């Protein structure tokens, strides 16, 4: 909680050190920001128990703190904390104790808290809705003051490239933002993710159609957005001529969503990660092995990929042909994966 004040200097140092450790490990900015805030609640609880140093921390302190947490009211909307919110605290506690062990501050066993049960709610788009988003990028754009037709055309090409990267290649938001032109090997139809989660690199195959979208943007339109700058960033903002950030890409996606005019699609709460969820779901529906999807997405464990097996309708729609997936050709898959 942001308003909690830690009086113990060593605890304040620990919170900052934990935050730096998460950053060095390559966690997303939201994780680096939120997990230390959850840990601050634990440290504040320890102060109330008159514990002065982290060396005094025991597993029973964490379990006692968590029981208090489950009894705490939600200060924003009343009632208790949701199971999803409690699971975020559990994640923070696990990572904090892992940090303590790995940096040699405290030998404490892994905590025995089990995640609270939550419904698996993953928003994904159907293959028809993905096709609608691509279709919108070919509509005649509205004229804008002081924006040339060439720049408007370049922005549409960039939108198609955005869909190709986040849907066709299944990149995370931060991975797409960090992407450079040199990370795409057009000759080999491969994309090199250099700044993946936990600093893990991976190679992602690019389908023939998606590769064409990327080539069209890079070779025919991107220079209209750079303003003469020498930036290597793949996604370029049309006004600043610098690397586009996640929020700007999100706004472009929302614009496409509304331009489709499709009522069902417009009602959905979507973001860049929705495109990643969508391609994973479509692969699963097409019968691709879970291990192959996990490798494609860059998941550290198979458990992270298994969430897609809970998506409503997947079992009923299994074994749909790959050619139902927009802009995808079944490349680099062995026969037993099809």
C-alpha cells in the first residue's frame, strides 16, 4: 500500500533492494512497481510485531501475516480482498523470500501458501475478429490537418505490422516495444526476441503473410515516420519520430477495434496482450501441442501455457485447421505437432 510508512531504515532499504533485484531479473515494469508495494505491507506488519531485522523473519510470521491479510477489508470498494488480489500478495511473498535466499540475506524455506481459487478469465478474439482488425487497416484513412497522405498510409502499414507482431508472433507488450528493425531476419523468416521476460531470448518463426506485412512497413513506409532520425526502433511514433511506447500502440489497437463497427468486438476489453492470448488460443484450437505453444510464447514453465486449456469453447473447437488462423501457415512444425 502506497500510504504505509516504514519507520525501520533497514526495512526501507530492503524494499528498494528488492525492487532493484526484480528490475535486474528482467521483470515487467508493472511487476517491479507492484510487488515491492505488497512486500511493504509485510514489512509494516513485522514492525508492528516488534521485529527489528529481517534475520528474525520466520515462516510462521509470513503465514500469520497472510491470515491477517485475508481478514483485511478492501479500502477502495469495501468487503474483503479478492482471491485474485490475494494471489498477487502470495506472488510477492514468494518472490521476496526467493530474493532473500538468492542474495544471501536469509535462509528461509519456500513458503507453503497455496494460491486462492480464481476463475480463469482470458479475453481472446476469434479468428473472424482478428481478420476484421486487419481489414480495417486497408480502409481509406480520415484526412488529418498537417498530416500527409504518405504518413497516413505509413501509419496503416504500421498498424498491420503491429497486428503481425503481437498476434502473428505472439510477443508480449514490452517485447514488441523493445523490438528493433535488426531483430527481424527477413531472409530466414525469424524474429529475435532479445528482451524477453527474465531477460530470456528466443527465436520466433514468422509466417509468410505476416513477414510481408513487416517488410512492407520497414522497406516502404517506415521512413515516412522517422523524420530523418537514425533510430533502430521498429515501431516509430509519427509525431516524435522516436520509439513508440506501449500506451501509444494500445491506443492504435483500440482505434482499430472501434473502426470495425462490430458490436461484439467493440464490447470486448482488449489490449496488446489480448492478441497474444488470441494466437495461443487459436493454436490450441488447431491442435498444436501445448509444449510447442509454450516454446512459441517464451513461457518458462508449461503451467503458464496451461491457462489456455481453460478458455471457454476450446475443447469444443479443437482440431480446427491451421488455415483458419489469419495470416498463418503451418511452418516449422513436425508431423506429430499438427
